[in-house]
C-alpha cells in the first residue's frame, strides 16, 4: 500500500519536474520570440523595418539583447530596501510558471490535469501583482511606488470581471478542469456561445498584463518607468520578459476556455493551440501600437461601472438559460 | 482709444509714434506712483500685458510695459524711469498674473526690487552669481539678495509628498523641472523651475554685432528656427529701414510656414506620446522628414537654419524647391486624413482630452497667452493677420478658432493650422514673383540709427516679440525677446491644480513648450 503511494508520488513528481522544465524552456523562448515579434509588429505598424540585422529577419536579435543586458551592471541604488528589491524581479516569474502546468497543449500533452485548474490559474495570476508591489515599494522611489499602487488598484478592479466572465464558462461546461472545458467545446467554441464573456475576459486580461491602453503602472510619460524605474541590467530584463510571459499565459487561458484550446481540423493540436494563442498575443500587440493610454480614474470607472455589471448580467443570463 | 487714454490719464505725457517705423502706436511716460493707475486702466479696458522688461541706460533704468489689445491692434509702450542704485518699483503681479514672472526676471537680471511681490526668488540663475548680468557695468548682488538664489526646501507632510517632474522626465520634452506637491495621484500645487537651459541670449546680443547674432535666435527655439530668424532679421530691417524685395518676402513666408508645419507635426507626435500612443510619433516624423529635406535643399541645414539675411535671403530657391514643396502639399493633405482616423476619432484620445485643462478667456488675457493656446480659448489672435509681416497680407487664409479652451481644442487648432499653412504655402507658391532676392547696398556692418523698435511675428507657439534698442553703434544696446512659451507655461500651475498627474502631463503637452525658448 505504502509502496504504491510512494510510486505514484514518485511518478507524479518526475512528470511534474520534466513538465516544469519544458514549460520553463517554452516560456523563456516564447518570451524572447515575443520581444522580437513586438519589435517587428511595432515596426511595420509604424512604417519602418524594425530589427533585421542579427540573424534572418532579425530573429537572433533577442539573444543579442539578452547578452547585452547580461553584460550591463545591475545597479542597486543606495536607499532601496535590499531584500524586497532583489526579490521583486525573481518573484514575478513564479506565478506564470505554475499557471502553465495546468494548461493542456494537446489532448495528451499537459503537465498535470488538476480538477480545479481554473482556480490554480486565478490564484497564481493574482500573485504577480504582489511582486510588482514588492518591487515598487522596495525601490524607495516615488514613481515606483505610485506605479505599484496603481497596479494593485488596477488588478483588484479587473480581477472581478475576469473571474465572473470565467464563471459563465464554468457554468456551461460543469467543470473546473481545463482539459474537460476544452473537451466540452467539441462542437462549438465558447467564444460563440459566450461572446460577451470572452470580450470582458480579454479586456480584463489586457489590463491584468499592464498592456496599453491599460499600461498605467509603467506609463512612461507619467511615471518614467513605473515600478521598474530603479531596475537595470538583467533585473530589468526579468520584468521585461515577465510582461511577455504573462501575455502568453492569459492568451493561453483565453484560448483554452473560449477558443477550443487544441481543437481544430487536420493539423496537430499543439499547432492549433499555439496558433490561437499567438493570434491573441498579436491582438495585444496591435492594441499597444494603436491606442493611447487611458487615465487612471477612467480605467477604474470602466471596470467598476461597465465591465462588472455587464459580467454579472451575463452570468445571471447564462445561469437562467441553462436551467430553463 | 487715444481720447479715452487722454481723458482718463491726464497727467501722463503721451506721444504718438509712427507705427510702421517703431512697431507701436503710443509711448507714455509714467512715474513710479502713476504706474499702478495706468496698469489698472489698461486692465479694465481689456488690454493684456504683452511684455515687461527693463533697459539699463546707465544714468537711469527704464521699466518698459507693453500693452496690447487682442481684437484691434493697439500697442502702447509705457515707461517708468528708476534710479540706478537701489531701484524699486511697485509690483503689478496682482493685476496681471504673468507679471509675476516678468518681475522676478527683471529682479534677477537688473536688481530691481518690486514692492509687495509675493516671491522674488531667482527664476533662471544659479547660485554662484555675484552681479546682475544685464546691467551695464558691474553691479554687485547684495547679501540679502543672494539668499534668494537657488530653490527653497520642500516640507513633506504625512499625506502629501513632492515629486520632481523633470528635469529628466520623458514628458517634459527638454529640461523643464516642475516641482509637484501631490496627494496620492492628485496634484495640489505645481511650480515650474526654469533655467536649466538658460544661455543668456539677450546678453550675448549686446556683445556682438548684428550679423554675428544671426545664428542665435534659431537656437532659442530649435523647432521653429526660421520664425525666430525672421523675427530678428525683420526687427533689424525695421530699425535700419531696409526694404526687402518681394521675392524674398514670399520665400520667407513659404519657408516659415513649412517650418510651422514641421513644428506642429513634431508636437503632434510628442503630445500623443505623452498620452501613451507611440505610433503617431513615427508617422509625424515621417512627414516632418519631407519638410526637413526640402528646407535642407535651400538652407543647407536641417534644424537651426540661419537662412534669412538683412534685406533678403542667404540664397535663392530653385525649381527643385518649388516642385518638392508642391509634392509635399499634395502628400500632406492625404496624410491629414490618416491622422484624423488614427487620433481624432479615437475614443480614448477624446476621453483623455475633452474638458480637461480648460483655459478661460479672461485667464488667457491675464497670462498673456498667445498662439494656439489663446485661439483654442476663442480669441482670434494671430500676428499673421493682425500685424502682417513678410508676404502674409498677399495670401488668403483663415484663422482657426475653437471655443472651449480645453486640450482637445488646442489639439484641433494645431491640426487646422497645418491645413492653414498648407493653403498659405500653396497660394504663395503660385504668386511667387521673379526678381532679386536680396536688397542692394546693405552694409556688412550695420549701424542702425539711434532709437527703439518693437516687432512681432507669429511663431508656431504664439506671439514672438523682439524689442531692440540701438545706440547707433555696431552692437545693440539692448535686445529683449518676448517668447510665447514663457507665458503659456505660466498657466500650467493654475491648470494643474487638483488634477490627476496623467492630466497634468497632457496639459503640459498641450501647451507645446520649447524649453530653450523659455530659458533663452
């Protein structure tokens, strides 16, 4: 009996360890590719060429960037709260990493199918704001502090509509497991059954990842660089990469919950999954290079006064329709 | 108006002067005691304080007040003579808000004390200075005055804190520093700190001859160097009586308007970057590049052109210039549609700008604002129409005016001004006469006759005035620059009070400041 339990734990652990290693690799490479993609998208939207010298189409450019950033001095300003200051950039990666564990990349390609998958993602994605707060507070800089406080207010405001829009999907699929939700979309994707929920979810995602037009925590024209004003070198790069990884995770979650995850004809599931995810990421890039930034009170008003009642109504309507 | 002044201010000696020669209509001598009454009279009659400065005539100091009217042009120069040692004058900062800074400036450069002035701290100069720089001869700064140098210490309380917006901040566009007292995200008070780019151009002018000063004005406002260049050249021409040939006038108009468009385009990009939209910046620079190429073809430089000479131009334009300008006009009209779709129709942009940073009509007068800032508040005040210079009277154009005075209106005004400029260039190009581009017999070393002259042009940021006093020698006795951004910036502390920091950044952007021009 005990032997069996040890066996199961052992197998699980090895599976999780291998899975985590792979996820880590995927995230890092994806984030680097995304920095390249952002430059390319921005370039073409702004009628210029963007990176093209390093490697074919400038594809090796992120590697060059990372090497450059590794060579930079990691300056520690005199008056920072050292433990917090050092912890911030490291902590920001953890939630993203854990979130990927429950994402099904294909029918059989998933690190762990937890039966409360959505809860895991929601719980951990809320953590990233903590590291922003730590970084902003630890920097001992007014701009950083304002930036991190903005981030907290923003995340609280957008977490609720995000959660409510997800609940509508859970109502329909009767499951919290990511894989079962994907399987429930065999016939029709939830984006067609729940368009309002998808819209709310995606807007909230953009806000959660601090992207334009909701990039207030780092709005450079107001707060210089927001919560990472005092960070340099590789520590800054970690924040920079974390932004792209969190874009990736919210897009992956949106794909899983609304766009049928790995489902799709002919091509293997992984391709469909990644294709849909990157399409959503591209949408976010598109937003950034098109819209100006909203003001802080407008941002909060939009969430509390529009998104939240709307998501409530959507939820009630979904529940009523399902029961009828 | 003249009768009214005579009736209400009978004790003053008033003399009419020739406007085309001197650039102002009336000269008045007021005593120290009468000046408050004079200022009150002009304030009551809707005049604004165009400029306030000091001239050192060694035997006495002269405070010069320029009053002007927004509707019909009527410029009055009022003079107060002061004793050279320990000069004092009453402050008028409670009547005209802009005088607050003008008086501080006079105090630090000439040592004139203004009684009851709320804060005579130095505006531009740094701590190490021991004499008043614009006085002729050395006048030591007394010890109690030196204590005013540098900025004061700021006390933070539990709920409020101070933030230095600048001098190195992405949205101050240059080295403007604004000390902001904040309560959370809200601004309680804002105080601009000037002088980070102060180069004392007015003193430089007194130390070199007229031709040597030619490159300087362009360095004051590097975004509209031609307009500044033009203001200087026309002032000197006015005082020396040089007649400029028609062709040169037209070319001056065309190049100045091209410069205006390039300045507005750069503002457009930078302003949207302030609001967080980064793409319009690149679009605007793409168009601006065209203008720079055209201007480089005739002037030889891309930013600080010193293209105009006394009596004409550095060189004539060719067919290539005309063709290039025509091609640009054609292209720019199409591009304006793109800007319209990308920016003007954007909901986020409108929400950010509508009803924010409202400047009332009376306020713009008290602050002496000009340019798109005043036209956004419903005053059709444009030097190109009111005091036509170069070839503007031969071109047909309308002054765009908006009514609300908010950021959106200032934006719309500037976009419409690009259209206006395109029209002016188009019609000026059509009418461009043949002939010489330089006046004959302009001496290498100019020695203008004794006297003073005031001349204004409309720079992209507003009314740019030059006051020149010649003592008959090769160098000016005093050259005063009335710069538009100075008075426009002065409104910022009042606009920023009680708004969010994001709005303050938008307001600062909408004023279109060029810091080296303010600091001079």
